[in-house]
C-alpha cells in the first residue's frame, strides 16, 4: 500500500512508512528465530513423544484391567446384590469419567507430536456395558425410592391403588428395555419388582377387617418380623420388611381362616341376639297329684325359629 502511495506521490507519514517497510525484515527475523527454536526443541519433542507413547501403553493396559474388573467384580454379575450394585455403578462411572479425560489428553498429545491416534477398544466396551446397565439400575433406583416413600404411609391410610399403579409403571419401564433382557442384572431387577408386585394383593388381603391381633401374631412368628400394631405408628415399612411374597400360601390360609372365624362370630352373635329376646309361655305340669315342674305350652314357634336358623 505504501509503495502504491509513493508511486503516485501521495504523502505518507514518515514514521509510519518506516515501520511498514521494516515489517518484511521483522518477519524474516521471526521465521529465522522460529526455525532456530524448533531445531533446539527437537530433543525436547523427542523426549515428550517417548513419554506420550509410554503413557498410551500404560493407559491401554489400565483399560484392560478396568474391563476385567467390571466383568468379574462389577455391578452386572448374576449374583450381585442390587443395592451393592448401585454403589458399584457409581464407582465405575466415576472411574470412566477420569478415563475419558485422560483419553482426551492423550489424543491432544498425539496430535501435538504427530503420532498416530490410538484406539482403545476396551474403554469403549466398558463405556457400552456401563451405559446399558445404567438404564436398568435407573429403573431399580427409582423403584426403591418409590417404595421408600410408600414405607412412610400409615397402615390405616393405605391406598393400595397407588401402590399398584406405581409398581406397574416400573414394570412397563423395564419392559421397554427388553433389548437388554439378556443382561443378568435385568433379570434381577425384574424379579425384585415382580416380587413386590406379587406382595400387593397379599397386603390388600391383610387389610381385611376379619384379621385380629392373634392372626397378626401368627404372621409375625412366621416371618420373624415383629412390630407394634398401634395404628398411629404402624406403617407399610413393617409389611415390606416381611417380604410377604415368600409367605403367600400362609397369608392366604390365615386370611381365609380369619374370614371364616368372623363369619362364625357373626352368626353366634345373631343367635345370641335372637334367643335373648325370646319369651316362652310355661305352665305347671302335674301327673296325678305329683308336681312335675314347668313345661312349654307350645313348641311350634320355637321349632319354626330353629328351622329358620338352620339349627
């Protein structure tokens, strides 16, 4: 631009023009300095390249160890305790976050030192397995949280429909993950939710007014869980602790027996109420001059009453 202005005799600020004409030399000097520094850093680059390659190897080995640990001690084992599994999921997910950060750092280092980018198949496998299990454990954790909320409900305020609706929602959520049904943890969560679902009709049966304290005592003896039946403190947590689905037959027998007992008690009460109101006409019975006491004047009404009551 300055050369054009000089060519057409356009005045330039001398100081600015001087600085502008010095740019070419400054650029040449900068390029030369850059080449010198680059040459001086060759040894340093070689050293850090070697360090990066070593870190990549160590990182690959640690990924293999992580995958092995996940598959042998992780939250996806067939016999894992689900609550323990939730803790293990957090542990492995935290480890995965650290691994991904390290992977990004190594990728940047490989690019910086013109190294080929390394793939980490074991890390991808860990990520895939954790992602799948996380979906299943999310259903389980939400189910546990819901049960925890219902646990605080007083027995006297039981709303069985809410429990049924809530549990059905978790069953549906799990079914939506049917692509993961081959994972052992899927079966464990499915069994856990279904066991709770199967206990709901039993809980509804136990709500029957026919049950007396003696029936609850029998249930407590069988399940090994004891609690105070005070309606002000008796909550669903007491029932949930009984694992009722394991005693379905016993609960059905106890409930049926209680209903029959209540029926008998009711019938006896009716008998009592009817007969205590009955009035009988008596007359003195003598045989010859011998007094034989009193007898009913007529038994027809009594006989009809007995027949009506099925006695």
